[in-house]
């Protein structure tokens, strides 16, 4: 008789073990589905992985599959409370009654129930919840591949019930004025994508150089033409009446393959001479002028975005544009090379004679005055800023509040800047010495 009375309780314990495992399965499935990378699953599907096909189905309709996991977790939890506690209490009660201390029957049942409840709760939380969650979060891909097929079967079996529950939930949300989520609406912002790239770089998946290029791509759309152009003072140009010899000498001395052509002054650029056209003219007649050789040029405002300029270059098959200021005058020129350098960094041209940042043995550097503040900040890890100027020379002028002269020094937050070369009234070279202890000030 005693054996017969124990049998239901033993069967109940087996049911407890099954329900805990079932709960763990659905918890692991839920966290695996929301953690796994869809791109990785798509790659596995493309490679013929059959298990990945089941996961891909779940990712196509995550609402239905997540609802299936929630339904499974709920039913398993209810089953543990309904079957588990009475079965375990029934096994514990005879043991409690055999204690040397005489315990009343009511107290015995109560104590057994409390111990049984605590044990079931412990198993439910630790084995049925925390452990599968940790496993799924640590290995979402492997876990999702294991649970994909059985979860799909479960979803198919309970499809009517899942449909009814989802429909009821969405209807209640609609009454509250809350829009229900339709499928996967996970979209990363640019800032989040940068963080993902940085995390990948820290983990060794992405090289440092690749990280810099990817960050530059994300920032590409926000950069204005005025930030990357060669300013007017650096533009090498020729007059419309210049002959072939003068054009050839200018091209040879500068190394430029394209030269702007102006009428009267640089504010009236009327075209661009290409080196190829120049060489053709020399080989043919040798008597042409810049006006006869020039091609149509592009004009863009300095406030245009560089991604827009890149589209124009591609559409017009040109590599140079004249940048205009707000008054219609020439502010500078922008080339395809300038755009590419925003992504790939400084491109060393064999004809470039001026290095923007030249490191010195003592840790300081000589910097071209036309180097942008952003480039100086990136190179020296500084946080210089000025709302009115884009270049380091302009930054110094803004801090001084007057025209600069040789020897002028500005001590910024983290660096000492000294004017070491002038080109007329323009600051052409700046000595930069990074120093963490520097406090912002100016020196004569």
C-alpha cells in the first residue's frame, strides 16, 4: 500500500523534471531568437545549413515565435505549481513525521509544503530560467540552431491559440493608443553602428585601420565641402589668355593635372584645363590658349555636403569643382582626392610638396596652418573647437583676436600652439606641442 501511495508522487517528480527542462527550453529559445544575428543566420542558410533554415523562419515572423515561447513558459510554470508542489510535499510529509520531535499533522503538512514550494521555486528559477538564459546569451547562434526546429513544430501545433492571444493583445494595445510592433523593427542609429564597430575592433574582429575607415564612412554624409576644400589662397590657377608654354610650366611646377582658368580674377572662373588636353595641343599645333583648351567646370556651394558632391562627380565624370562662398565668389576648390581622403586618410601624392603634420623627435609637430581643426584634434587627441574657423590657423586667429605674427603662442586645453612661419598675413606653419597640463591662455 505504501508503495502504491508513493507511485503518484514519484510520477509527479518525473513530471517536475520534465516541466523544468521544458521551461528551460522555451527560455533558451526566446533569448536565443532575440540575440542571434540575422545576418549570420542568413549566411548559414546560403551555405546550405538546414537547421539555420528553421531559425530563419522564426526570424521572419518573430512575434509568432516569441509568443510560442511565452506560451510554453507560462504552461510549464503553471504545471510546476499544479503538479510539482503537491508531489514533492507528499514525499516530504512522511519524512517530517518520522522526526524524533513530535509534530502535529497540520504542522507536518505545512512544513512539507513550505519546503516543497522553496525547492520547486529554486529549480524553476535557477535551472528553468537563469541557466538557459545565460547559455542562450553566451551562444545565441548554437542555441538557436538547436531549438529552431522543435520551436517551429510547437508554433505550428499551437498556431490557433497563438493567433488568438496575439490578436487579443494587439487589440488591447490599440485601445490604449499604442501601436503594436509588426515583425522586427530593429534599426541601428549611426551612433550605435559606430559603437558596434568599436566593440568589434576591441574584440579583434575589425582592424584599427578598418575601424577608422568605417567611422569615416558614417561621418561622410555630415561633412561639408568647406571642411575638405583647398582654400582660395592655395588655389593654383591660370588666366584665360595663358599660352601653352605658361600652362605647361605651371603644371610642371605644381604637379597638378587640372588647372582652373579665370577671367579677370579668381572670382570669375570660367573653366578647367586638363593635362591631357594640354599635351594633345602641344603635339598638334602648339598655338592654343587656355580659353581654347578649357572644359566646362562644376560649381558647388561651400555649404554642400560632400556625399552630394561625390554624386555630382560620378554623374558628370569630373574630378574637380569650384567652391563658391555665400556671395558667389571663389572660396576654393574640391577634388575627388579630397573626398577619398575623408575615408581613407591622407593619400600621399608624389607631387605633394607640403606635409600637413610633420612629427618632430621631441614629440611635438609642425602643422600646416591650413590643416583642419578636426584633423588636429584626431591626430593629437585634443578637443579644440571654434564656431567661426575650420583651420588651425583660424583657431589661433580666433584666440588672439587679431592678426598673428611670428612667435605668437596660444596655450589650449592639452596643447601649446606657436606660430613659426608666416606667408604674408597668413599663418603657414604652427608648432604644436601636446601637454596634458596646459591651461588655455594666450602669450605674446
